[in-house]
């Protein structure tokens, strides 16, 4: 019969904490009991409990706390977690300020913990509070998982433990055995020198294993079950999870003995292993899964081969897997800490993946000497086959082909050209540029080889330096004696570079030449690229219907050719930016989300970052300021990136400035205004225009409209062929902002110019109500006319541009407020609700002032402010609720289709705004507010 009853169970770390028998720890418990007896006599001290993952540290702490409470001792319990290290002093504050009898003065302690420069006073205050509590009886302070504590917690712990050593306070801390961060190791060394008692938890003995097996299964185990149980090697968490996964399906009871009639079961996933995997970064998780598929011990070199990375690039992931106690060092190899862990990881992999990795691990040919052209050709062919779906392995094969190619071999420049885009796609742009520059500097190149190299370098430069992309493409296209095919690709790339740079007339001229060349050789890929340039030309001419037709035709051509959007980035990004700029925001967001998904699945680091940068613009315009800021932070340029990062200039840096202005964050705004000053002198006109508009916005924020208009004068008087499509602005919704600036500065001519352009754009594109809304909004401001303003409010209703709609509502309310204040109030309150939902604190404060001026003395009650979370943005609220349900940062990220970094940013801001210091405290607050508990 199947087992369907359990009499008692040992609870593994992280699972239900029901009181069950603790087996095999009598000596350790007796030692802790001795320290508690001494504590009762007034002797404090430190007990350090150490052991590997799953050995039962947390259970021992719980038993010690229960024993202390039984003696009448006050107990404070706190624990760190890997997602909580950004909370200063979180574990210790959780210990002393939570529970049944928190320390007095909780609010002051929290204020000191979050105030900069108050660390000394925090230590003094916390020490005083503990001394005060110890005068009324002994205290036990429990800290679990010291290896995840933040630096301030570690400093405070050992400082207080030393300073309060004469008081009846016992510190009981647990730490995972093995490698720990240097700050943790320093703390452990200090408390050892201070006389800490140390208890090491080792594997359970055979008798304890048998008793736990009986606890879980409900009957004594037979020999076959005991053999299975011994595979856990005395680790209680693995033992309980292994038996628990089999209890309902495999184990039967025969004559009062548990047995396995069908023999040893197949490997299964284990909850604790799944949790540890979930806490890893994507790179470390992929490494651990690959090692599990290989089986046995594995070298870092083999893992690098299978993952398509260099061995050096795996250093962080390997260290993370070692720190998580999943892998261990075995000589010059890596091995799983426990074979059950390897089997549990492998069981979570699809069978085809396990088989493919196994074959790949078994089969690469041994290394060959330079000059082995046959092997180099084989590697190049493999790289070409893998490039579309697995650029990492493709890059490694291409690099190996280079190693096998003699320095002066005629095929070497072409292999370099093949390798550059693969390195760039996998996040190694600096290495790619150095490789290309070295090949050009070596000289001796034929025109065709140099052309291919410059084409690769032009593609590489698109993300970082628009002017460099133009320079490389132009130099390649001007080389004499090249084939029509490569010249056509170079001309197409030159047209793209000029278009991205903002040199619209030149882009159109080059595109015409490129079309002729592409048509002569039948190059459909170049045709797809040039169709994107046609779309950009239509956009510049304000023929947006044509711009969309060409963008959609370009995408269809690329799909028919099987061109990956991850390889064809500028063209793919353009379609999303076009949709966003014309008010088709849902379409833009869907395109960006799909681009991020595909790039992530294929491991294309560069593509993921570029799509994230693009999505920041979309999120900004939809009023999701917190999400926009988090995406911008996640996509921030790396220190080793080549060039100034022009794509970042026109996406995330612009977005970060706008978010800072809407939220009233002057310090951040000033930092990005400094970036804008650099941008204003960039070689690319579009970057200069972005920088100019950013500086104008900053000047207006500072109350200097004259300065704002002075910044814009050069752009607004430049020749029409070189002027941005929106007269110096970034987006159609900027027209009302420019009109306000100009009127405040007394520049009616500039305001009229902006209105005329907005109205012309709307007339040319009658099918886009968003453009009609921006034109009506700008006209209403220029003429101080309520009619166009109300019309703009109505037109914005069907558009997801939250901030633009709120602005129109506010301006309509402001006009009404001059003579008909009661009628202005609904407009202001709707604007306030939209600004509040977006998290635009500065705009919220301004509209509240307008409401007070309109005679509204009650507190406004927009929908967001009526909710349970007035402090948080919607994104922060969603994250807080998921974390309160027990999800890790990574699980919450998957649930919300965000990156773990973005979730961490939201959670950190939520902790600060809600004045909480731990996930447990957040959970209690969520339950109180949402459920009334």
C-alpha cells in the first residue's frame, strides 16, 4: 500500500517549522544548554554555529531560542537573506525591533540607521538600549545566515558584542561553512579572538538517519530504503526532501517496514536545490546546469567551451556557484557538493538538452597547432551555423579558428571580420574593437578584406559612437576594387549610420546609391536595411503613414530572409521608437518586450541592453517612471564600452534626466545635465540636439526660461535639412513644453514656430489623434484659449501617454481657474491622479498647490492616493506584494517580465519609503494593509 500518513517529521531549513523531533544533535544541544545556563548566571558571550547548507543550522537556532524562552530569557531573532543585503542593518534591526518584546525607541533606531553619517550615534543608541534591556534580565540575540549580512550589520554585531561583553547578553550566530565574503571572514576572526564558543555541525550518524527516515515515512525503513537514505550522506535537509518526494508514489509498507518494491527511484528535483538555483544569477545558474548535464567532475575550460565563453569570463559565475555550496573545488576540477544536488539539477533539464550537452562534452577534437586550416575551417563552419541562435559558442569557435590561423594567412582578416559581431553580441565590445583595430593596423590588407573589416566595425560602433559608425562605413565604401556585394552592404550601413546620427539629407542621398548597388547584385538583406532608412526619411518629412509602411515592409523583408532582430538591431529598434514617438505606445512596448525576450533567450548581451535602452523611452512616455528608471539603471553602459555610448545618450540618459525632473530629484538631474553638456559637443547632430533639449529642460526646471530658450536658439534656426523633425524637440508631446518655456521667456516667435510645426504635423497625419492632441494643446497655450485645451484633453483620452494627458488636464484647469475655479477642480484632480500614478512627485506637489489656490482645502483623493500604498509607485507596490508572498527577486522578476536588477531597484526604494528593514517586516505590513491582519 502507499504511504499516506506521517507521524513525525524533521523540518528542513526553509520549510514549515512545526515542532518535530531533532535527531542526532544531542552533544551540540547540550553545549548550547550550558551556555544558556551560564547566561542565567549573568555570563554573556558569543556562540558561533557553522555548517554547510542543509545541515540544520536554522533548526538548531530555533531549538536554542525555544530553550531560552523556557528559561524566561528574552529572545531577539533575525536572519539575513541573499536578496536583502541592500538593507543597512536589516537583520539586526529585525532581531531587536520585531517579535513580542522589541527594544524600546524603535523609531529612533530606524531613523539613525537610514540617516547618512549617523553610524556612531546608531551604535551608541543600540548599545544603550541593549544595556537597558539586559538590566531587566538576560538576553539571547540570534542571527542566522551571517554570510549574507551587510557590512553595517557585521560591524555593529562585533562592536556591540565586544562592548557589551560584561552584560548578560548571549549572541548566537550561524554561518554557512566554506567560502564567505571577506567582511564576514574578518568578523568571524574577530569574534574567535574574543573567545567565541564554536560549534561545527557535521553529517548525521547512521542511527539518526534511520530515525529521521522513520519519522518521515511513518514506519521503520527496510534495507533498500536505508541504502537510499544513506545517499543523503547525513545531510538532514537532503534526506527529508529525498524521502518526502518518494513517500506518496514509490515507498510501500509491508509488515510494518518501509520498502522500495520497484527498486531505486529515478533522480528528482529537490526544493532546497531549486531555491538555491533560483538565487543565482543567470550566468551562474547556466553554469551549474551545464555542469550537471556533463556529470562527474568538470574543468572550467570544458564549461567555457560548452557555454561559449572564455574561462576568465566564468570567474564570477564559478565563485557564485561555490559560495552557494552547489559546487566544490576538487583539485583543478569542479564537482558538485553532493551527488544528490547534481541529480536534482540535472532532473530539471529537458532530456534533449541533457543529451546534447553530454555529446558536446564528450566530443570536441583535441587542440591543434597554428596552421591547421582544416580544423580552422571546421570551427568557422560551426560558428556560422551557431551564430543565429547561440552567439556565445559561435564566438568561442571563431576565436579558436583565429588561434589556428597563422598571422599572415590570407584568410585571417575575414575570420576577424566574422568574429567581431559575435564578440559584440555577447557583451565583449571592447575586445571586438581591439581585434578589428589590430587587424587594420597590421596593414597588408586587400580592398575586399579591409571592406569586410570596416563593415564589421561599423556595425559594432552603432551602439557606442554614431560618428565612428559613419566613418568606418564611409571608409569601406570608398575603397577601390571591392565587390559590388560588400560595397552595397557598406553603403546601406553608411545610410543607417547617417540616419541615426541625424544627418537626414546625406542619409537619403547615400541610400539612393545603395539601392542601385543592392538591386544590381540582388542583395535582399541590404534592401531590408535600406527600407528602414526610407522609413526614417518619411518620418523626417512628417509623412508618418509612409514611415510606418516602410518600417512594416522592412520587418517583413527581414522575416522572410530569416534575419534575426538581434543581428539587425538598429533597424529593429527603429520600428519601436517610431511607434512610440507617434503615440502607438502599446505597439512600441510589445516590440521592445519581444526584442528583450528573444535577445535574452539567445544570450545576446548587447542586443538585450539596446532593447532595454529603447524600452526606457516607451516606459517614460507611458508614465511608468519607476520602471523607466529601473530599466535605465539595468542597461547602464559598462566601464569598458568603446565610445561615448551614443545610444545611451538618446535613450537612458535622456530618460533619467526626465524622470529626475518629474520627481524633483535635483541631484540626479544635475548629474545628467552634466552629461548633456558633453552631448552638446558630440559629432552626431542627433546627440547634440538631445543634449540641447536636455539642457533647456534643466534650465526651465531651475526657473531660467531665458536660458532655456538660449540653449534652443541654435537648433531652431539651423537649416531645415539638418534640423530634427520636431524643431529641436525629442517627441511631439514636447511642443506644449516648448511653448510654455518660450512664453515665460517672452519669446512669442519661438512659441508660434513650435505651434505651427505641431499643427502642420497633425494636418499631414490625420490618422494619428496623438499628434492632433499635441497640436491642440500647444495652440491652446499660445492663444490662452480654453477651447483647444479641452479638445486636447479629449483627444488624449484614447492615448496611453499618461504624462501628456495629465499636462493637458492641468493646463485646462489652470485656464479655468482664472475665472471659474469650481470647474477647474475636476481637471486638477484628474491630473493629480495621473501624476500620482506615475510617481511624478514634483508634478503632484505643483497640482496640489493649484487645488489649494482653487479653494480645495480637503486632501485630494485620486484613485492611487485612496489605496493602501500611497507612498509607492504601482511598480513598487506590485513588487512588494510579490515579495510578501514569499517570492525571491528572481521569481518576482519572472512573474512581472522584468529583470532581477529592476526588481531589486523597486524593492530597495519600497524599503526606504515604507521605513522597513527586512522582508519579514515588509510581509507583516502587506498583510496588515491588504488583508487587515
